[in-house]
């Protein structure tokens, strides 16, 4: 059973930065793509960023491209989301997830097999 634990959320002013971390249990972390999604109150969960198993390929939602950076450290079983130039519309619960199917679908929540419990990010104006 895979466990994903997010951390690093909090309250920040617009224009500020936060770094989210997601620590994964298990020895197979380095074999699978990882993603970050977010869900704001009253809205559906949406894709934020994803990274391939080795870290060479990354994907971003248009809304965060140029501001957010996803990375991973397979030696530490951890994936990160560096968030810069934060905006009030970035306020949401952020979730990390692991995708075991290698055949695409990095931007689709339904393609991910395991999810963390989420961490709240609040950006004040």
C-alpha cells in the first residue's frame, strides 16, 4: 500500500512563494509518474503539474506555467512543487498523486492510483 503525505502548505500573501513536498512510502516510488492537483471550494479537482518517473519530462497547467516548478528526488521518495508569484486564485487544497499506468494521461485525475490527504494553500490579496 502506498502512502503519500503532503506538507508545506500555508497562508501567504499574493506574490509570495511556497514549496510543497510529498513524501511517498514504498520502494517503487522511482518507477512511476507523480502529479499535483488542486481543488478550490465549490470547484472540481484540477491538474497542476506532473513529472515522469525519472524527472526528465514535466507537464504544467497553463494557469501555473512559468510560476510553478515540479521536481522529484527519487533517493528521498519525495516530489516537490515550488510555487512562485502566487495569486489569490491559487488558493486551494493541493494533492499529490501517483500514476502507475505508464500510458499517458498525466493531466487526468482518473489516471492516478494513489492520493495524499492534501495540504491547504491560501493566498491573500
